[in-house]
C-alpha cells in the first residue's frame, strides 16, 4: 500500500523510531546532570531540582527539534 507515501504521512515505524530518539535527547541530559550534581553536592534534593531544571530545558529544545525531525520530506 503506497497510500501512506502518497499522502505524506509518517509510518508507525518512523514515528516510533524518531520518537525514541527525541526521548533519548530529553532524558539523557537530565539523568546525567542529576547524577553529577548528586555526586558533587552530595544532596539528593538539590540534585533532583537541578535534574528537573535541565529536563525542562531539554523539553523546550525537543519541541523545536521534533518540529523539524518529524516532518515527512516529499520526493
């Protein structure tokens, strides 16, 4: 069935693959910053706050990335 390609829609496989990549882009920096802050500061609450701040910043960037990344490029 070539109806997906003719209408310009993404396939389920494309959505899952690209969504997983965006999820990694969002979660890895927040987890890494949490662990590093916890090791340096030795305080769980402050590390969680720093990790949350980095997570929300990464979510803001992922919105811009996903708008460019999830667009089906026509031939």
